[in-house]
C-alpha cells in the first residue's frame, strides 16, 4: 500500500478485522459462493430430502449462492468417499448434508478440511471427541410434532368418524428403528395415549427408506386390523402408505413436507386421505443456516435444537381433509401445541438426555 494515506490503510485494516469469514455471497473472483448439498440417498421422496432441496433452491434465489446437489445413492459404503471428493475439490467452501447416519462421516472428514464449513442437519457430531470447529449441527425436536399427530389421530378415532375402523386403534409405519424415527414415534404414542387413554398403537418398520411396496403392504395390514389413521415416518417408503390409505378409504398423516399439497394436483383423491403432515421444516432451517453463514454469524462448533417454538416443526393444514377433523379435535391439537411452546408440556423423546 505504498503511497496510500495512513487513514486509508488503517480503514482497510479495520474492515478486514470486522468482516466475518463467509460474509458476502461472492468469492474473491466475483463469482457466487458455491454450496454443495450431498444427499445420502436420492431426491424424489416427496418428503425429507426434497424438503432440503427446496431449501437449497431458496438459498440460491434469496442469497444469490451457486448450489450443486449430489445424490450419493443408497449404498452407505459410497457416502464417505463422496463427501471427501466434495471437500477435497476445493470448489465448495460450504457443504450441506444431513441425517443421523451422516454424523459420524462428517465427524471423520471435517477435521481434515478446516477451511470448509459443514452444515449437518438432522444429525450431530460429537464435539467433545473431534476437532469439528468447522461444523454446525442442527437437530429437530420431531417428537413434538409426533405428539400433535398422536393427539389428532387418537382424537379422531374416538369420534367414530371413520367407518369400519376400531375406535381404540391407530398405526405407525417407520422406515427404520433409528433414533430420529424412534423420536417421532415416542411423541406420537404419548400424544395418542394422552388423548385417548388405553388406545393401542400398532408399530412396524419397513427397514428401508426407499421401498413403497413394503410400506403399502404394512399399511394395508394395519388398516385391516382396524387402524383408521396411520402416521407414516418412512421417507419414500411412506408413499406406499399413502397409496394404501387411498385404496382402503382410511387416513394417513404425512411427514417432513406438506404431502397433501404434493398430491393435490396429480391425485386429489389421494391428497384428501392425508389428514395433515408433521412438517420438519428442513428447507427453512437450511435457508436460515446459510443466511447466518453468509453473514458470518453461523454458530460453528455447536449443535442447535429446533422445534415448535422456533417454527422448525409444525402441522400442515390440509383443506381437503378439513371436514374430517371435528372442531373439538382441532382445539385439542392447538391446546397441546401451545402447552409445548410454553414449556408446560414435556414430550417424551427417544434421545438420551431428554432432548434431541
């Protein structure tokens, strides 16, 4: 800076100190900052991964970021190498990935790439046992949404509004018995039993996130036993549960995205069988995290827990099924929601320590 006034030199130095890392939407060469989204699976589930992809698209539009999505497929042995390839390329200062199963891989890879920021959604790393100062983890209190789903399902069954269904029986179809799915289930069972003491909750896992045929088979068996409502927490497998609800004239509660809205145009009869969906607003959470990163305010090296109070969890309003749910049941769901937000109702969780 030879020849520049001292005041100008000092101003540049101060600006350099105050400008946070990651601030600004453009790299040093003027091009948009690049963000990679690594999917440990595939898009098209009309649920969890598709919600995350919406968040990336919104970030591209709102934050002027350049985004790229890489589908890693369903072979877990390929996920670590896929993550390493992205980090090693040097093309992406930030990598977004998610789910419980990616936590250990991010924990293993991130310390080798301290200049890359990792956003891990719906999963965590063990900060006490890794140099993961470049990792931001977010967990969702999905048990809170599961609780509301249980209150709705059991409350509806008590009214006897579903012909041929057993008033004391509801169902749940999960993908796999992993902590996140079990957390949904813990809330759902608690909500159902609080709304209708003595109710039976049928539970079965498909052992796959990508097997709609198996989801349909399990759902038809539960409907056949008398379940009038099934809560599906099964990714793409859950599409089979929704099909079964349409074919049997029973009802289903969707997950992660507003699944009725996804079917409203292509299959309105199917949409009408989706009472609501427990929305895990992954898209909103990812957009928020990328905005904080861009502003240099992303809390790296820590985990945040997001639930009803933060707007990260909620129930979708499906007008196609509105007449099916009586006002008294809707009021019970609203009251439970407010009690959870106020902290006067603690929902059981499948996670150790009492909170996701």
